[in-house]
C-alpha cells in the first residue's frame, strides 16, 4: 500500500486547457467576428447568451454580460494555426484590423495580434519550425 499513499501525495498536474471564456456585450457581433476568423461554432449563436467555438482540442466560449459590466486589459490568448499568413489575409479580407502584419519573433514563432470587438487581445502564431518550406 505504500505505492498508493505515495501516489496520493504527488501534486496534481495540469494536463490541458479545456476552454477559455470571454465576456461580450454583443453576442451577435462577437459570433460574426470569431466566425470570420474561421472558428467553428459548436453551441449557441448570434441570439444566444452563451456560445462555444472549437479551438483545436479546446473551446473558446463567449458569455454575454450587461452593459453595466465593464472590464479592462486582462491579457492575451495565443492560438496556434497551420498558416499564420493565410489567417492574416483571411482576417483582412473579412474587414478585421490586425495590429500589424505577421512577423517572425526571436522566440521561434511567426505571429500577429488582433483585438476582438470587446477588447480581448488575441494572438495567432505558427512555430517557425512548423512553417511550410521552413
């Protein structure tokens, strides 16, 4: 039984992020924004108070908050994508305004930043060693 008690004393480890939930004041606007970026809607939609999108093996959720609820800068979500340059072109073609064109970073990613309509900062990146032709 010593093995069982040793196992019980090991610290729990985090295995993955299941979902990230962002607040919005306008679900229809937020759903259109994320769909324009290619996120697949799993649940909810423009008229819902809660919506969920596929984000790889996790979910990106949106929840509606009343206009009396305000928020300030909280951080940034970073999404890995297969082709960051293609997503950038898709975002611009959909009328979205990334902060700058994709660029290579010293930490080994090619990335660009975009702010959603509610002020949440998003970063889309491709590891440089995974890029086509790299």
